[in-house]
C-alpha cells in the first residue's frame, strides 16, 4: 500500500514574516537626504531650510507608507503610527516592539543622524571649497568665514584693535576656472564698514583665499 504525501504548501500571506527592506531604507535615509542637499549645493541650486524640511517629510512619509502597506499585507492589524513621519526613529522603535524584533535599524538610524550632523557642522564647511574645486568650481560665499579671519589677522587691523563682525553684500566680480574674484562689505567692531576684495583661488596645493581690504578711501 503506497502513501502519497501532500505537496508542500506556502504559508498564507498573513503568516509570513514581513521583510525589513523598507526599514533599512528608512534607517539610512538621513545620509541620503543630506547627499541630495550637497548635490544641489554643487549644482549651485542650494535648498532652503523650508524646502529641505519638505523633502525630508516627503521621503520619510513615502517610506513609512510603503512599510505600513507591507505590514498590512502580512496580516498585521496593529501598525506603527504614520505620525512618526516627524520623528522617524520612533517609527523603527515601535515597529520592532510590535514585531518583537531587534532594534538594529533604530540604532543605525541614530548613527546616520549623528554622522549627518558631523558632516554638516564640522566636515562640509571646512572642505566645501575643496569640494567645489574638485567639481571645477570656486565660490564667493563659501570663503566668507576665512575672509573674516584674514581681516582680523591683518597687521593694521590688529594694531587698531578691530575685529570683523560680519560680511555683507557679497558679490562676484569676475571668475575663471582657477579663481573667483569677490567683494563684500565687512562690518567692523568699530562700527565702520570696510570694502573688501577677496579671491578664492585654486592651485596645486588646493584652494586658498587672499584678501585686500579698503576703508572708504584708503587701503589698510
């Protein structure tokens, strides 16, 4: 007497463990969003704070919606809240709690947020001019912090006890592949305004800035 074994049947959809693919996309999205802003900066189309916020909410909203649909198709009735779009790490934490899974993606996202902050505050401002140089550009705006430092280091300025407070009305005067001539008005601590010319220049040693400062009539 022979026995015929039934063919193996796939588990119903509601019993399948949902994939974590969207979760990992959410986890690394802070770096991806910041990469978009860097790309826009290189293309001379900087993104405003409001636009950056809207882009972030749009990306997180899309990823969270996609993951919620995945969980719903897997048969889950309790889903992480869509309101976590304003604080995406909370979504990953709640999702892991509902599915009783590890929270690796949550910690990866926190690390990505921290890395983005380091890039934004410490790395990119320091090397932005080099970044522009590598892409065949130099910039008037990027050099302004160094211009203020150079102003403060000028012997006549130091002797007068003046420091630079800000630089305004920055304009491009001329440019070439290797140098961009700029001008602006430095607000000094003495209350006076100093017309300033500066040049963002590239060389074999990398980008550097040279500066020429004038008062209303006489150079310092």
